[in-house]
C-alpha cells in the first residue's frame, strides 16, 4: 500500500516564530484590561495569559493556521522551476506550495492530530454521557473558530427547538385528529423562526468577539487553487496572475449552469409525480382490501421517495461542485457562494416541492402529515448512516490490519510519528462544514414550514440533533483527518439562507392558517374576504419582520462599546503619532 | 436693529494650516496616478492639482469644513470658566464653542458667502436658461458634498421620470377614459421604481468616489449640542461627559412619542373622513342641478384637503422635531434617524391614506384620478411658495431699506466685510436637506404608487422638478445664509426610505392590476383564483426585487477595483513597516 512518492515532511515552528506569525496574520487576543486587541510581538507581555516565553498562549488551531499561512505565502522569487522538476515552471510572486499541489508534486498537506489533546477533547465532548453544554472553547482551541461556530449553532438550534418540542408533544397527543387547532401553532412558528435567527446573530457576535475573530480584518484574498486563465496583470495588486474574463464566466453561468439547474429541477418534479402515482396506487390497493400489509404498503412510496431524494441530492451535490469549479471563479468565497446557491435551490425544491404540492394543491392535511413524518425520519436515518457510520466502518476495515500489526509490535508505547502520519494520511478528508449546515438548513425548513400540521417534527429534530452532536463530534475526532482551521466571525452565507427560509416560513404558515377550517369559519360567506385578510396579515408580518431585523442590533451593546473603544483608541493613537511627526513644523501660523 | 452683543469675529486660516487640517480630518484627494488617496501634508506634492503652495487645492467647502472642525475641537484644558463669564463653567475635554453656543454667549456661527464665487456659480447654475446638466462639481466646490448629492439626486430622479412622462402623455391623450389599459403602465411602474433606485446607488458611489467621500473614514461622533444628562464617564472614550440612561429614553419614545404619533395619525384619519363627507356633499349638489359653478365646486374639497394636509405636515414637522429633541439622543445621526422615521410615517399616511382609501375601499378610479391630480398640483404650488418665494419676499422686505442705504453710500464699490456679515446674519438659516428630500419622497410616492391611473403625474412631477431645481438653487444662493458643508458619501437614510416606498409600490401596483377590468376578464368565474394569482405574482416580484438588490453590486466595478487596490496597498505598506520594525530580531529560527 506504499505511495509512489513516500517523502514525508513534518513542519513545525518555534514559539517565537509563531508569535511573529500571529502578528503577521493579525490575530486578536485578550489584553490585560479584558478587551480584545490586535496582537503585536513588541507588546506581548501586556496580553492576558501570556506567560514566560509564550508557550500555550496561542491555541492549537491558531498555530496551525499561522503555519499554513506562512507555507502558503512562500512565494517564488527568481526561481524558474521547482528544484528537481525542470518542467514545473514557477512564476515570481506566486505561492510555491499551491503550484506544487496543483501539479501533483505535493500529494497531501494536512495537520496532524494531537493524541493527548484529542483524548482530552473527546472526553469532555462526547465520551461523558451527561447533560451539559458543549465545550465550545475546547473545540475552538483544537479545531478553530469555524468548527466551533458550527457546533455552537447546532447546540443553539437544538435548544431553540425545545420550547417548540414541548408545545408539540401535548398537541400531538391530544389534538392529533383535530386539524383546526394548528392555527395557534402556526402563529407560534412564525414568531419563533424570526426571533431565534436574530438572537443567534447576537450570540455569534459574542462568541466571535471572545475568540478575537469579530474585529480581525480579513486579509487580501488570493485566487483559489483551481483557478486558471491567461497570464495577465491583476488590476488590484499589479502582480502577474492568470486572468479570466468575467463575460466568459457569465456566459458559462447563464448558458450552462442555469439551464442545468432548471433541468435538474424538472427532473425532480418528474420524480415527484411518479411518487404521487405510486402513492395513489398504494392507496387504491389499501382501499380495495385493507389488511395489515396494505397498511404498511401505504408508507412504502414515501420511504422510497425519501431515499430517492437523498440519492438525488447527493448526485446533484457532486454535479454542482463540478459545475461551479468549471465556472472558474477567482476567489474561494465567490466559489462557495455560487456552490451554496446552486445546492440550496435544488435541495429546497427536491425536499419541499412534494410537501408544498400536497399542502396547497391537493390540500390534504392527512397526507401532508404522513409524508412529512416519513421524509423527516427516513432522511435523518440515512444522514446519520452516510455521514458518520459508513466512513467509520470503511476506515476501520481499511486500518484494522495495519493497526493490529502496529499494536502487536509496539505494545502500549506511543505510536512513532512516521506511523501516525501514515495512518492519518489514509483517513478520509473532511470537506468542510457545508454538508452539516445544509442538513441543519433542511431540518430547519421541515420545522419552520410545516411543523404546525405535524407537531412532533420539532421533537424528532431535537432527538436528531442530540445524536447529531455526538456523531459529528465522533466523526471529527475519529473518522476524518484533522481539518485545517479557518478563523470565522459568523456562519457566513448560511445566516442569509436561514433568514430566507424564515421569510418563506412566514408566507407558508400564513397560507396554512388561512386554509384551516377554524379560520375559514370566521368568513362563512366570502372566500375572497378570507384570502384578503390572510394576505394583509402576511404583509403585516413580513413588514414587522424586516423592521425587527433593523431594530434589533446585530451586536450586543457591551461588545459594541468595546469595539467602539478600540476604534476610538486607534484613532487617537493615529492623531498622536501625526502630531509627533508634525511637531517639527513652524507653529507660528496656528 | 443692533444686537445686544455686537462683537463679530471673522475666522480664517492660512493655506498651510488648512492643509494640516485636511490631513487631520482625513480628506481624500486625487493622487497623481488618478486614484483617490488620504491626503498627507508630507506627501502633498504627489497629489494632482497641487500647485505652488497649495492655493486652490482644497475646495471652498472643504476649507470651511476644516475650519469648523478645528473650531469645534478647541477643547477646555484647565480653564474653569469662559473668560469674562465666571458663571459659565467649562469641563476639561469638552468643546468650548459648543458650550458657548448652548449658553448663548455665541449667538451665531456661520460661513460667509463669497460674492465672486457665488456669482460664477449662480450663472452656471440657474441664470443661463439652457438645457444642460447641473454643475455638480461647482455646487460641491461651494456647498459641499451633501448638497451636491441632493442636487445630483434631484436631477437623476427627474431624468429617470422622463421615459415615464413620455409614455404617460399618449396614455393620457388617447386612453383617458379607458381604465382597462393601465395594467401595462402599472407593470412598467413596478420595474421602473426598482431599477432606478439600484442605479442611483451606483451613480452616487461614483460621484462620492470622485469627491473623495466614499473611502473617507467617519470620525468619532461627538454628542449633539442639545444633549444633556448627569455627568459621568463615557465607556468608549473614557472622558467625562453627560450620560443619559437608555431605559429612560426608551420610556420617552414608547410612552410619549409613539402614542403621540398614533394620535396624529388618528387625527389625520379624522380629517380624511371630513374630506370624504365634503366630497360627497359637493357631488350631491352637482348631481342635483349641474352648472359650471357646481362643476368647479367638485374640486374645492380636494383643494381644501390638499391645503390642510400641507398645514398638518408643517405643524407635525415642528412637533416631531421638538419631541425627538426631548427624547435626548446622544448622537446627531440617531436624532436624525428618529426624526426622519417620525416625519416619514406621518407624511406618508397623511398624503396617501385618502388615495389608498379611494383606490382599495371605494374602488372608484375616477375619483382617485381626480383626487390625485388635485393633491399633486396643489401641494406642488404650495411647496414652491412656502419654500422659496415666501422666505425671499420676507427677506427682501427686511433688507430693502438697509440695502438701499448701503448702495447709496457705497456706490459700485464692494460691500465692506462688516456690512456683509451683518446682512448675512439677518438671512434665514437653511435647515438642511431634510425638507427637500421629504418633498422628493412624496413626489416619488405619487408617481410610483398611483401614476398608472393618472399617467400625467409623471409629467407634472418632471415639470415640478425642473422648477424645483431653479427655485432650490435660487434659495441656496440668494435667500439663505450659506450652510455649513457636510461631507457625505450617499443620501443616507433617504435611500432606505425610497426603497421602502418602492416595495410598497410593488404591492400597490399589483393590487391595482388585479382590480383592473382587463385582468378580471381573464378570471370570469372565480374571484378567488384572480386574487391568488395576483398575490402569487406579487410575491414573485418582491422576491425578484430582493434578489436584484443582492445581485447588482452597489459600487461599479472600476471603482470597486480602485478601492481594493488602495486597501491592498495599505495592507502591503503595513506589512513592510512591520518587517522593518522586526528586522532587529534574530532570524535563525525562521
């Protein structure tokens, strides 16, 4: 199983070097007075938690980020080619590592797990079975801010669902057949999904401030590794760099990607229609001669449909990634935005189209409830299997022999570094939080859109999230290579996606309220009147929602004050320096 | 007519001092390479248009702003009281000028007009009667960026209305009685009001970039002059400063201001009902025995109502200002936002409630057309009178004698400075662009909401705007004291207000389309179907509108590149400086 090119380089740095790096990448750390300040080497002793020579001052994720940053910033100067590879050209000012990666000289770059730290983290995270908050600071210390924010959001979302689940259980138990009662629940839904997203923004700002990523300025973004084009001059940096015309990219997007997405949507619609045919067919058999088995049969189409949806989502996911790569975006961030947009639109349509159809075209609340329950449960089970257990099982099978042999020869002693590297190089690569957020997004959709007709949805999602925490934690620690840490100040484009979903939820819940017999009974004569009232109410709610978004500050007051103080001080410092510089000038004309 | 305290101080500064000030307030000027850079005195010769000793390098508005800034920043150090006024206490670190202003020692502070420049500006602006764009750069040079942006917006808005006016005229001439045809016009309206606002954002960014205000960082905001409270320590600056508890302010807002606004809205509703009674009464008389005079009588209620609306708006404006002042906001910007919000809500309701009532409750398109026309024309005439001619006439009467006497004694010679100061001190004070924007906002409302039923509205607004340009220009140059210039990068909260109006316009136009007989004929059987289609269409349009807002970049590409380049360069410079500073450290551990 040996690779063709077995050279392994383990890169590390001294504490001093790391501290200079920390200043270089602009890390913010806690100052003696409790505020967060940009770290400078000269000023290092004024930072809290800085002891002796700075050992332990930086988190492991920060060290990793600094080393990655420095490696990525090794730029070619006068070298014409990679030493030893005369055909691999190097361009002045371009990152050497990226060039070597894209040419296949460098096979893998990844940070190593730290056995001791990992053991400690695993223990406080998922090995002790007791009710407690997640160790976000420990997660951040080991995996970085992006990952910690994901787990923070997962936990917050779960906690936010608990009131809904608590209301849902009695609803489910006592009013299961009483469709009239869901109006109140829909109203609650409406308020809930607006409020929790606003509060999360504030909470995430607090977390990010404490971790020093809120005030950190983003560095200049380099082109992503896969980007290619004709060599030209970047108008911003003035450096030689491949350029790709924007018009060409737009053409690719509008002439290929958009039609492709539309085609996929059409396909999904087609599959949905097949599902409805199957559903009708099963129902017909059940109606003709109802037995226990035909009772089971009714659920079969929904389950098959749920599995098909998951498979389609998976295939589409790869297609979208390929297509977005082919669109040749210059920056990783725009690449991500286009990918998220593509995947979101399709997944939303694929998962919810049938539910919307049942709710508003067929207006069949019993089928809606049954379909929602089957979709939700099946997709949860599939997800847990696909996400954690399958990779774990695959990896176990692969490593079993190698591992056993090593344990035999080594006994209880620690694994030598070279063996650890080989072991970890074979682990699967974690592809980022994208899929995890996507799963939460769909769950949020099920709950906020339709939970009023199936109040147990919130309960199911809470249960799912609790196991999700454990399986996600498990997969991060045991299944995957340690991912590169990425400083993040918020959950980025996902905040927007969740907010868009909550707007759709307002419209959907209003429509469901309008369709309930309870509300209809207020307008016995005129359906037109009813619709006008519902539409008016919906417009009022949407307007309130937007006003609320404006009125509630995104950053809590105390953190706002700390940020302003920092800004004020830097302004004052600038003024002082200017005054000192200008003190040589004649002052007579003042 | 002499004041009690006739001391007059004329403050000026040398060019060198002004250049230091320009660096101090962080002005951006055009660099040799065509980009905009923060001005520094040391680097002054690398800026374009910097000649000799810098005479003429700064615009007059910039000089004025710098001097105002320096005056405001004269802070008390150890002085305990204003010299000569032992009872007027001074607090260390507080602005002396503001203290003296609020205590009435300083009666007026204002910049003087520059006769020569003003003559040149007036000529190119409104004295030569020919079709041309407004001299925005000259306006900016004399009055500053805030004023120039207002006139830029006024001009842009007028130009944007021209296609609408051109479509409106044939509509008016040929289809006046054919109410079916307004669907197309409403559809055009929908797209128009979204697109022009997006384009204005880009245009305003271009203008602001060229004037150097787009990249300029806002200075730390001082408390507004009227702000009072118990002396405490500002948590941001650490300076002693009056503090006022936020809870108290919120109480004042929600327990006094909000109920007051609601009461005013109720009052406005009451007046509206009286108007409808009068309208019905006039119509009754006309129907009984129609003569020419009863034909005129039909219009009387609308005219009276329009006048009453204007008067109510005016009174409310003062009440809102008083109330917002009483709420005791710390910053001028929050004060302005609260004032704008209060005034907008009331004015919107006051001006448009009757139209909405006629359109959607009475569903009387003939009355709507008549009412809209009367409201629009009457309010335009009133506005022009109130805004320019009345103050001008008052001032003329006041100054006639004084002026004549002076002309007699001086002949053709220039006015001595002391006389000019006295003359200008007696001129009315311009209260900022608030009322001007408000007027445009209401006009925008008339056009975007209801112009489909009265296509001539756009024509009337264009005519009004053309005279408005002249009367506004005239009042700025001849009627008012020269206002302090304020650097502005955009039209601020008004952009938001106009966008909110355009969202309301989408809903209104969709509803009007749904009510047209033309559309109704497509759904002969089911009114419910019709409403559902219209609502669906409206939601689709609103969604597209929001997506468009996201997709169209707010800043044109070329300016975006220039901004990024500046940012990149400053990052690089920072890195270089750090490297130089760090060059003393041992490099062995690299």
